[in-house]
C-alpha cells in the first residue's frame, strides 16, 4: 500500500500539482513526430497532454510548420483555447514552449537540408534568469545503426563495423557534433553571466554512459563499448545528464526512448532496423549545475513497450513511466524532468 501511495504522489507531481509551486519547475523533452501528423488525432493529443502535465518548458523535436502554418502560433492558440497560457516563437525542426514570458530568443544552429537545429529562449523563474535550449540533431550518419548491421544514412543492411574507431569516424561524419559545439559555445556565455542553462533534445545519438562494459553484449551492441561523441562533449563541458544521474544503474534503468510500441501504428513504420534490437536512449534533458537549482526527479513519458526485431515487446525494466492519457502521437518516448529552484 505504501508503494502504491508513493507512485500516486509521484504521478501527481508530474501532472502539474507540485509543478505549480514556486520552488519547482518541469522540463519536457518531446519528439512529436512531424507535429503529430503521423497518428490520427496526434496534434490534439499533444495539446491535451500539455494541458494535463502543465510543464514549465517543452523542448520539441520535429516542428515542420505544415500547410504554411507556424506551429508555434498554432500550439499557443490551441492551448489558450484550453485555458492555458504559453509563450513561443517561430522555429523550424525544433521548438520551444514556455509557461513563463520569453524575454529573448536565438537561433544557435539553423536547420539546413535536414541536418538538425538548436534554438534558445530566455525567461525568468523565481527571479532567476534561465536559458532553455532545444536540439533536434542530425539524423544522418547514425552510427549506432551501423553497429547493428544497418547503414546509418540509408538503413540498408551492411557488415557490422569491427572497431570503435570505425564507428566514431562514421558517427562524426554527421553534423551532430558541430551543432552541440555551437550550443556549448553559446551556453558558456550564459554560464559566465550566472544564468541557469537547460538543454532538451532528440540527439539521434546514444550515450557513452549507456554503451558500457555491462551492455556490450546486449541490445545488439555487438561487443562494442562506444564513447559516443555528443553526450561525451556535454559531459566534458560540465553538463549533467538528468536521467542517467538519477538512475545510474544502466541495466535496471535503460531509459529507452526509441523505438517505441505505439499501438496505433503498424510495426513497420516504427522500426528503422527491422532485424535488429535498436532500442536506445536518444532523448535527453541536460543542465549545467547552478546554486539555485537541484535535480529532483525524472520519468519516461509514453507507452512502456518497445519494438525489437519487428516485434512489439513489453517493458521489463525498472524505469518510472508516466503513461499517456489517450492517443500517443509519436514514435518516441518523452522525458519529463523536475527541478527544484530557490
């Protein structure tokens, strides 16, 4: 009974009860799969879940501004009609949503030829200046697919690379590392000014904290221990991976965010490597340590199941989940993180 009560309290916190207190704020990273257009009722589901969860900040991936519309304006108006006030600004590929008035915005890494993007907004929370960045990084040269026997740009079957050096050379042919270096350079200016810095994104790249000795023979890692470039750059620059910090046991808490078992979508539309176990954690929320904030909790947001070898498989981990209330609009799981602020 005590365990059940604790779970209920945790979920209550993440659906906006505690998040509305002045000493806490939440950040939701959410790849919304082409603005929810790939799932019937997807856009409305995005709106309804934001109304339910009331996150302070949302870092979106796959903002496309379909049909000559501005997604930022459309989502703000849809939320207004539901009684929720949010702020945004024009962006493409990735996007930002804030419950707090936006004081400035910046394109850090502009989208070009679908090689990813990073945007920044600034606001204030409890008197503190905060810079929230959103990143949707290059999906090409995805070398974690090469490790699993698929070309990371064409997704055709190939021989598995034999060395870590070969994997990293393939990986760094992408623009993911270029984008994250632009972020680090801009964020250092914020840090020097005493600003709180948060980064959420779909990196299209796993973490060096997950591809370790204990997992080298799991999830079709094929015996490789890989220091993946982008999360390692962030780690070396002092940024904190919220989920892995709270849940350091990679075997119990893998935190997979892709690919997921969306029951409304055929399996063949959910997998890029149909004959492999491609499960990975590629959606993140990072922050830079700041005396005014503390990391309190995080949950995986979305359905529990995944896709493995073109089959729907149940979750067997100890990861904490916040399940959707209705239609799940995407092929990713989200990450919802709670911070304390004073």
